[in-house]
C-alpha cells in the first residue's frame, strides 16, 4: 500500500518511520506546509497515496492564543483539504486529535460521546479539524490521544531528564491528570488500524491513549525513577507539587485529560498498554541512544 505520512520530523512520524513498510513515504513541512493549502493538490496528485496519515499539527498551545489564524489553518483547514483529496481519490485518511478538545470537568475517563468544550484556541482548532475530517465523507479515522512522548523532539520526558541534571528541586503541576502516551505505542496502533480503515471495517472518531492515568508530578517522578535506573540521570530532584493556579500559562489546560479507549479496543481489538510500559519504552530508547553515542 502506498502510504503518505505528513509530519516527517515529528514525534509520531519519527516512530512511524521506524516501523514503516515498503511503499511508505514521509513528507515534512519543507515539502508540504499545512499552512499553504495551494500546495496540496499538486504534491498529492504526484504521489498518489492510497492512504494518508496526518501526524502534523500546530501544537504551540500557548502561542496559539495570539496566532489563532495559523492554528486554525493548520489544524482545521489543512485536515479538511487532505480529507477532501482522499474522498476524491478514494484514499483512506487517519488524523490525530487531542484530549484538549475537552474542558476537563468531572473526574471520569472521557468517552467519545462526551461533549467537547475546549478551553483554549489550540483545542478549538483541533476540534474544528476533527469535525471537518469526519464530515468529509472520506474513509477516515480520527484518533484522540494525550500527553504524547517519545525519544524524539521536545516532550515532557526529555524536558524532565534535562531539568533533573540542571536543578535540585522542581515545581510541577499536580492537579492535571491524564494518560501519558508513547508515540511508539501509538504508531504501532496506527499501523495495525490502517488496513481496517482501508477496508472500511472501522471509521469515525475514537480515543487512543495509554491505559491508566497520573498527574504531571506523578509522571515526572516515574520519569526520574526510570531515568536513574537507566543511568540517564545521576540523581532524583525533589518534586514540589503545585496547582495549575501556581503555574499560570497563556492557555488554560483541562484538569482531567483521561481518555477512555475501550470503544476502540472493543471494535478493533487494538489498544495501547499502560502508561508506565509506554514510558519504559521511551526511556529504553533514550538509554540505547546514549550508549550508542558514548
């Protein structure tokens, strides 16, 4: 199958590249800029993919508050155009969305049927994008995920490991809860789901996040303990748990980002392992890379 992955240098695309089959190709922003809709048709017509995986997005959550036009161009207009091309060319389309479409009220794990209510521009742009994709009439699968980490790019795991070397004490938010999700685990699920989308055995909107949940402070503690065991750090800094109000940001974050992924498992048999196993996978990859370069 000819599969085109958009977002060639991002976390998810990098993990997809590791397990790509023959016929897969990857494009990054310098080839296909999601903010430039006029470029799409010529590039896609030339490549003629049978399936597109959109692993790219505008993810600068705080900056989006002052750049809403760019956020909506990349997160709504571009996915809508990609889905439209897939509809016209009978290709399948997998699009990645986010837990930030919810306001985080309540303590239950959020289901697909729960009403979205984003607190920030980023979440609003992603919600608009997923709705446009589902409404396109193409063979589509929209996967909402959360708190993605990997050995690549900028993410919470790599940031915490760096700060553990630089600081003795860290103040970390403890009242926001979610499911840290390994991009490697997510990539495995997408690869397994792709033929089901192509054969129209599954379609629509699903949650796809790691099992279990923790807070950012709890996640940081697990990162430090795993990093120390793998000699990625030499000490565990003291964690000072704080509330969201003690760490103000331009964009509000949901307090509850826990996604229930049982519907995807029930209808496809495909799910993600617990978040601690996903963290181990990222830390093992980082340790292997460090050993290789030492």
